[in-house]
C-alpha cells in the first residue's frame, strides 16, 4: 500500500466530514461512517497489492520455463499483471 494507515484515516475523516457538512448525507454516528469509509479505501488500495502477489506466484510457477526461453521477468510481470487486471476489469494506477 502506498499510503500510510494514518493518512487513509485522515482522508476518511475528511470525506465523512465534508459529506455531512455539505448536507450530502445524514449520519447519526459520524465515527461509524468514517470507519466504514476507511475500511473501503483500505480494501481498494489492497486490491493491487493482492494482484501483485498473485502475479509473483504465477511467475514463480513458470520460472524454469522463463529461464529456458530467456524471457525477462520485468516484461512478463507487466504482461501478466496487465492481463489479470483486464480480465478482472480493474483500473490500476
């Protein structure tokens, strides 16, 4: 994850505060809203981390074949990650 937990918590608090202040939503418990927003942001940021781990596992399974054919790890990493993201309809940064 590229953002610290503290910053994610700050962003969640600001989002909930602004939504309530601008009367876009009503919340009986702003702290609960802030916590839910923080959880969702963390989940979304973790999607790419999980995808990266899956790509590493796939490439480790095919390491011998890649060595035999002389395929570049970095190039294959980009291709596999792009293909998995496309299949899962993910938008990556």
